[in-house]
C-alpha cells in the first residue's frame, strides 16, 4: 500500500522560530552578566564553603547554559537555512513555469 503525504512548510514561520530561539539566547547573556557579579561577591558570603558553593553553582550553570546556547544557535541556523532553501525552490519553480518575478 502506498501512502501519500502532503507537507506544507511556511518559510516565514521557520524564520520566526529562529528569531524566537535567538531571543532566548539573550537570557544566556543576562545570566553570564549576573554570574560575574555573583561570583565576585561570593567571598563576602561569610564562609569559605558557601563561597565555593556559589562559585561552583555559577560555573556549572554557566557551562550548561553555554551548551544550550550553542545548540539553540545551531537550530536557529538550520531553520534559516531550510527557510532559504524553500524560498529559493519556490522561486525557481515560479521562474521555470513562467510566473517568476
């Protein structure tokens, strides 16, 4: 049995999704700025163990956010590449059929 699947892609939606992912990346930048201040004040926590805990927390979250940021950027780029490919293909089809422009 043969199945038929119709797939509808809206390149503009892919571009919007990429933009939304990049907006999320600004949170990572905010975290990095906050982390710097928090780490700098850690010694004032009053106890070496507390200061070390704050610094470890910041380092681990920073590492995790860095990985997330890298993945978000890769996904955003892939979405934009797909959108461009769809738009280029649609334009090529329109041109080939005499309706391009």
